[in-house]
C-alpha cells in the first residue's frame, strides 16, 4: 500500500492547526487593543481640530494673514496625522490581524484593495514626509524672525529640522527602492509556485 504525496497533507480548514501554531497565530489578536487605542487617539485629534478651527473663526478678524496661515497649517497638520492614523488602523488591522471584508462596501478606500506590509510602509513614509513638510513650512515662516525675543527658533534648530526632513525623504526613497528591487524576486517566486 503506497501513500500518495497528497495523503500526508491535512485538508485546509478552520481549526486544523496544532495547539502551538494555533496559539502563535491567534496572538495577532493581541494587537486589537492597540488599534482600538489608535481610534481613541483619532477622536482626540478630532477634538484638537475643532478647538483650533474654533480659535481660527473666533480670531479671524483680529489677527494677521501670517497668523491665519499658521493656524491653517496646524489644521492641515492635524488632518495629515489623522490620515496617517487611518492608514495604520485600517491597513494594519487588515494586514496583520484580520480581513475587514469591505470588498462590496461603497466607501472602501481604493488603496485598501492592494494593501500589504510593503505598500503600507511606503504610504506611511509618504505621510510622515507630508507631516514633516508642514512642520518645516511653519518653521520657515518663523525663520524671518530668528534671534528676536519670543521666537523659540534658533539657526541650529532650523538646520536640524531641515536635515531630519531630508533624512525622512531619503528613507522613503530607500524603502521604495528596496521594495522595487524585491518585487521581481517576489514575482519570479510567485510564478514558479504556480
């Protein structure tokens, strides 16, 4: 009596894992409180946004154009951080915990249909660059008053912020480059498996 190679492979289905692999695989649910905590942080950012928006509306006639621009940049900063939170919450949960099964939902984000760890890394890097750009723009607006009393900026502070922003950009380029280099290998291996 000979055994075929397929006889040794158990059928795929739920609950077919041995106890240790099942425990390890189930440990992904430990991330759930982290994602729920990020949802709470998102709610806090909504409160911060509304507070800043109210401040803008309340003082719009009393402050100058530069102050209005700085408040608006602050609002944009809050929105970009909020977008980053959504990418991490939705993309991270979908990638590392469980499927959201949003395929038929009319509001499914376009990027979610092809999200994986690589795409998520690149999107996060781009969001961090956007947030850093807003902070750097705010710094450059204040840069004209360097050395005046009440201005917390220093020349070395502006230089360091610019260098850090440049490093964010280089890091994003590096991540994208490595992902691009590894894509042909992944595609070759995927093709060989079929």
